[in-house]
C-alpha cells in the first residue's frame, strides 16, 4: 500500500482479514455476525479497514495479470479453500503480510499465467489451433500443449467444456488434471477441477480416464455418464443430468437440490461472500436460472421459497429462512 498506514490501522487490516477469512470458511452463526458488527462499529479504523477489503478488487488492478484481483475472487468463491489460505492471501494483498511474489508463485498465480483464463462470473469460448472448441466456465484456467505427438490441455483450475475436432495427424486429445489423465474417444465432454477431485461429464461417445497415483487403473466412461475420481480411486458412475452441463448455455439447472448446494454454485459466479444459513440449507430447489445476473437469481429464489436475502454489504450476502 502506498499511503502511510499507522500501526493501529495495520492491526485493523489484520482483523478485517481475519473476519473475511472467517466468513469465507463456512456458515456464520448469529453470534459471529453480532461480534463482527460490534467490531465494525467500534472504531473508525475498523470501518476504514473493512472498506479496504471491500474495495480491494479495484485497488489491485495494477498487479501483474490482475493477480491480486483474481486471488481475492478465488478466496470469495471457493468454499473449499481453508481459512488459513484465505487469510494468508488476503494479508498479502492488503500489504500487511508476505510479498506479492509468493502469491505469484501460488496455484492462483500459475492459473493466471495459463494460456486462457476467466475471472469470476466470466465465461469464454475459444477455437483451438486444431479446430476444437474450448469453453471456459467461471474462474477457470487452461494451459495448451499441442505438439506433433499429442493435443494436450492442462486444466489448472475451474471447469471446461470441449468439442474435439477431427485431427489430420490423428493425434490423441488429452486433458490433464491434478488427479488423472483423460483421453477423448469421442467429441463432447466437460471437466471440472475440484479441490481434491476431478469431475468428468461425457455428452458424446466416451472418455478414458487414467489415475495419476495408479496408472494401471483405467476406466472408460461412456456417453451419458459422469464420473468423479481422486488420484487414487474412481467413484461410481452416475447418469448425466441437464444440470451437469447447463452452465455451457449460461444457465443453472437444478432438480430437487438442497438450497445450500444451489447457493454454493451461485457463489462461484459472483464477487463477494454468498452464504446459506443452516436454517434454510435443507430447502429443496428445482428450476432453471440464468447465471448472468446472480442478484436477480437470488430475488427469484426469495419469491418462490420461504427465505430472505440479507445484504450486509455489497460483497457480503446471506440467505436464511424467512
């Protein structure tokens, strides 16, 4: 940070980062909300620090590749990030801990240095050199490694959909994730990188999956099936549903899903903290919703379910029972 910051303000920034990490870590109790509000109202330095957290996105535009901006987005939307990782990243971005170089070397920095990447809420369609079509979902990053022997994509983070083209050189089309290698035996499939798992959905023909930890384990996933797997094991196959691929049309399609799961998906597409209180978590949701306007999506949910939308700030929204 370029301005002069007092020791008291630095401490306020650290506390603001602590609160932010706590909010990202999971469901917030009424007691925690009350304590945050008490802290926020206690001193003008606390309000100043919290405003810094909320406006961080705009302040970090000058970092390489919008590195800080992307990292904050990741901290906001990825519920599987640990509280410690969120806190460490935020302290770095606020200038009260570590260095930007450490962040540049982190998995998020690697993602930003990929050939193609998207920000939170952004989707992108790319035509590859071989004529294949690559679609990136929100907060995704892909490295391209085509050569004379193979067509290889490294999915560094997020989710992609692929429609392969016929290759005159007959090179195999491969997708590498942290858990395994996928070999296309057809034309259309999608891949999502979770924290410790990969999810594959096959729309046409088949995809062959090899586990990183045990290359002898190979599974052929046929058309109309989805698969989750770790580096060590496959989960059971299940039938493909419209909700597995609806994002490619800019939609969120759900059928009898828990509200907590739906809110977690919506959170991937918006900046800030979006959480679901335990009081509303088990409500069931069915329907198809556009992802371009998540505020409108939340209003629609509030019109059809006994819930209320609590907006504590621009980047902090909580869904709870009405």
